[in-house]
């Protein structure tokens, strides 16, 4: 029997819908759903989103590491042993010897349950890979505008008159969003792209600013310098809705375009042109992603962009906004659910957990903020974290300084990995639990524009694999917690009670309104919120804080031994650690091979021909791949897609505020492989 | 009806290639990427199609929507169509060893659907429709831009004299 089930794309944070066609319960093909935020459009990853579901490599049975390698074990036994070990470690070393990595690839319900388990066990050591992508956004926006989310909707993009796209390459990472961007261009919007590489997004730019790696603040400050000097800022908005402008004037005073030119390498006249174009457009949106956030000054970078948007009055109005673009299908939701060490669901601070404790029926919750992912890895290395529970993450490939991560995992007394494939991380686990993939379970997911959508189940999981929420329910019960949820919908309803932004978002509504609801949604009859900050900001006094920041150079700069700068990026046909996309033939035949971009002049100096094998070496490791000689990248810079393990090279130095590693800048040298 | 290439809108995401491969087993559309732009290329379904003219067995015909179709029953695999094609389109089907190319998703069109490449293309770099209608739409946008520029110029004169 043929069936069409409405699907939700498991890849990026765009939130695209499609149909999954099944025949006798087996997935057959993706069909077009003429609606949703994607308007029926799909990128190559969405088109191949069924390819990995029935792959032979799927994990189908719980596994336990023994002297003879991994052996199959029953669910009952696995959960019992894991729960006993967790409790034993907690009782012996205290709750803060436990760590939990939640997942931006799992549903809201699953993230909610995992953080609840962590907190009921007495620790806030729960985090997820937003730490590695938008942690600096969360910190930067919380301090400036009070809400760590995309302020407007995709629909605002075509209404803007200028788009400032900073460290963000949607042509590769959110292809369907390019539809909205090109529509803005059709409507006469100017496009300014800030990126050290001439990305595919930069093809469409009116102004491309290829800045030196890690000099973002100098550029943003110089743009604000011009806007203030030429009195192009929105005086009414600045005086009625923000505070801190006077301090900003003082800080950006010295950042003349000529001074910034020396730091950024961008000609002063181009900085002026970009600043004037941006400020005089009338309606503007700033979009950013990892090129901005993954720096030791990540939080400062975000504040600088927020300041820039605020002084131009580009927040809270049609065709304006601050748009941190979300990379994973539920990275917004995982943050909303409190899979973060300092906040409970709905961004309620752990230091003030009384309300949540009451709903959960417990006396108190741990009130000290917990550890972040890089800190948990470091503490595992030092032997202070003894047990780590990882749901749907692959830190061995996704985290910086791979060697250090592996050493840390080897130190653990207990490592549990819950995933759909035997990832590079799972290889180090004591227990591996087979999870259901997106099409094999139900639950809600929150896309980049705060849009919560229901994910319908289309097919059964393979063999004994189970939805993550069911696994967590079993684990919760085995840990002695009151986890008597009968269905995933029970969890969705509890989220509505706990997270104020989700108050009116019920499973019934989500299943009826399949195109979703944008939070905040304060009651069941509320239609959801397209735009944040319309009348006031989510700060205590309702005013946005303009917080000036000073430029600081990246942690590692080129020297004699490591004369090049290294940065990382992604390609459209692979996704992150390639656990899923790497198992699609249609994708791997087009995007199957690691490479590094190198400027023709540098290649000539090093005697490297296109397609030759090279070795890139940093202080942390070395990595071999083919050379791709291209003018897309500037002289002195090497660019590497990170899907194939390039994080052996990257720097694990952290932004002190958000604890995000500086993936985007390292010093390296390049050798020809003979 | 034509599959029109909106030059300058392709982001080289290759959704068309992947979609075509899913639909037909082989991709009949190829995206060529350069340092500053990309172009998707498939059968142009020419009005005066040299392939139709040259085919010795009359295996190539035009259907009701204007699509140029190779009838595999009649094809003898001489590849004269490939030889004369101005865009080097017809290729060898690896299984049947006969000439194959894009048929604008004949099966999908029968059910009232668009060719899959045009259906999925995220940026409308590929659109399926009447050329005159597509051009009219594009022309209107150009006119809007001209008016916008003119209005700005008038505003400036009003402000600064």
C-alpha cells in the first residue's frame, strides 16, 4: 500500500517540509509538498533525506563493549547497567562527575527529557552543540536585545532594502533561504557580504568585503564610526529604544575606516561605501553564522553586529532584524529546551529554578551553572568528569582538537552514545544505544525563525532501534525518576507548562497547523509571533543595550613556523560530520572528497599543482587532502571543509564569555605530500 | 513551454542534478561551476532541433508541450544526435546503450507536475513556462528598478537642488 506522510527535513535549521512516500511501510521517495517555508523547494540534502534511513550501517541493537569488542545486549539489561553505573558514579563522586551532551538533531521533547534527567540527578552539566555554533550569539543577543533568537521571519527578508550577510554562506548552508535573499535582490535590495572567501553567496553581493580572518569587530566598528560621523543613524530609535549609545560613540571614535583598513585589509573607501549603503537603505537585516561566531571574540562580534543593527533602527520592524541563522534542524529548540548549562527550559536561569522545581515536583534543582561541552571534555581529560551520556552528537569529528577529545573520552568510566550510526565517537563508548531517525518517530522541532513544527512518523525504526524520547523514558524510570509519560505528546504538553514561550503550543495545534507556530506563543488561542522586539526589548527595562566592543586579534596568528592562516567551511552536499549525508550515494559522488582551497599565488610559491595531495599542519595535528587552487580564497589563507575530519587542526581556545572554540582561525603550514 | 535558465541565479547547489538522478536513474542536467558563477545545462528542446533533423530512424519527436523526446524503441544508437547537438546533450544510457537525454519529465508532466529540476530549484534558476511570460515578468522587475532609481534621483534634486 502506498502512503504519503508529511515529512520535516532532518538537515539544516530552515525547517523545510516534503512528503515521504512509503510502500508497505518502507520509504520509497521524497515528493514535493507545495507549501511550508520552502514553498515546495528542496536542496540536494533534503532530496536525499531518505537515503540513509535503511542503510546497512544503521545501529539496530544495543551494544556493550567487552574484551571481544562490541557485543549485543538486551535493552532491559543495557538500561539497567547504564542506570546503575550512573547512580554509582553520582554517589561516589557527586552529581557533577556526570556530563550530558544533548542534541540539536533531536526533537524538543528529547532535549527536554535529557536536560530534565541531568537536573534531577543534581547536575547542570548538560550542553549541546549550539556551544560550537551559536553560543556566542546566545550570549551576545541576551545582553543586547534580551532574546537569543532570530528577531524576524524569513518573510521579512524580501521586504528589506539591504542585507548584510556576515560570516554566513547560505548558498551552501541554507540553499532554500537563498530564494528569499534573491527575492530581496529582485526587489532592489543591496547585498553586502562579509567573508574572507569569495563564497557562492558573495557571487550575488553588490559589495563583498573579504576581511582578514578574525577582524570582524574592527570592520563593524569602522562601519559604525562612519554611520555616526555622517549622522546616518536612526536618532529616534536610538534615543527612545536603546541605551549605551554615548559609550559606543567613544569606543568607535578611533576606528576610522583608514585605521580599520590596516587591521581588516579592506580598503577604507569600501568600508565607507558599505556603511553608507547599509545605514541609508531604510530597512535592513543582518544575517550571520559560524564565520562570525566561532572566534575567541565571538560574543563581542555578535554584540558589535547587534549594535550596528540597533543604531540603524533595524530591529522590530518589517523588513528588518537580527538574524543568527541556525544550522541544525533543532538547534533553536535544543536551546529553548534548556539543553544548556546555565538555563532551564524557556531560558529560565538555573540560579532561579524555583518555578521549574515546583512543576517537576522536587524540592530544589542544582543552582550552580554547569559545564559547557569544551569544559566537560577538559574535565574528562583531567579525570573529574567520570560519566558522559551523548545523545546524537559526534564530538570526535565536530569538536576542535580531535586528539584531545579522543584522549578525554578514553579517560571516562562510563561513555554512553545514543545514535543512529556507529559514529567516530561511538567507537569509544561502553554502551551504544540504537536510536530511531527523524522519519521513524514523532515530536516537535523548532526552525531558525522560531517556528515549531510537528514531525510525523512515516516508517518504523529498524529492528530494535527506538526513538530517543523512549530510550530516555526507560532510562529515567531506571534512575528512579517519575518518568511516566505515556506518549511523546505528554512531554510536549509538559514543555508548554514549563517554557513560557511555548505556553500555547500543544501537540494538537501542531498536528493541525502543519506549517507550525512561531514562539513566543503565550496562549492556546495566540497565533504565534512573527517578529520580536516590536514595542520593547526582552530586557528588564525594555530597552536594548548598545554594548561597544574593542577589537582583539585571534588567539593564533601566523609566524615563521606556521605562516598561513587556516579557516574552515562547509559544502552544500555534505552535512556536518557526514554521518547521514555521507551515506547518500547521490551526495558522496558529487561531494565525496576532502580538499583544501589555496590561492594560486601561494600554490605557485609552494610548487603545488591543482589536485595534488597536500598536508596541512597546525600545533594540534596534521591533515592530508587534495589541493584546490582557486582565487576564491585570498593569499595567505587556507580554507578547508570540516566534514571530513579537519578539526584535528582547529584551535580549541575558547571565547571566555560563551566558551565557543575558535574554529575559524588557526595558524598552519602547508607541505606537499611526496 | 520551455525550461528556461535564469542566468545569474544558480547557486550550484545541484538540487536539479540530484532530483534528475532520483527521477531517471541518471542525471540529464549538469551544473557547471566557475569561480564567479554557475550554469545548469540540459537539453534546450530547440525549436529547430538539429537532432530531430539528423536522426536516421525518426526516433526523435516533439510532444504536445514542445519537449523533444527520443523514442528508445526506434533509436539505433548511432549518436548523430549527439554529434549535431549545439550543447552536447545526448549521452549513452549505460544499461540500454542507446542515446538518452532530458525529456522534461514526461511522466510527471502527464500528471500535471513540473519537470522535477524546475520544481525543486531553490532559487528559480530553472523555471518551466512560456518564454514570453517569463520575460514579461523579468522585464516588469527591470522597469520597477528603473522607476526606483528615477525616484531616488528626483528626491536628491529636491533635497540638494
